[in-house]
C-alpha cells in the first residue's frame, strides 16, 4: 500500500494530467493484482480464490486500456 501511495503522489506532479491519471490508475490496479496474487498463494477459501482470479483478469485488462 505504501509503495502504491508513493507512486500515486509522484504522478500528481506530471505536467500532462491525462498521462499522470493513467499512470496513477495503473499503479492502483497493479497493487490490487499483487494483493490478489498473494491470496492465491494461500488458497484457503474457494470463493475468495475465485474473486482473486477474477480481479486479476479484470484489472489486467483495464491496465492494458490505460497504456494505449
């Protein structure tokens, strides 16, 4: 979380707001993916595991859109 917050704060100073926004959102999505991957490593509850897998797929797709 702290890493994400630092990255987002750094993006606020970007002269091009659109680029800064996309950069901040990509970092937020990556943090969500990282947390979901940690959950998958522990595999305790099936329903949460499914949610983590769905989150990874959706967030990855959104990150692709932010980079185009």
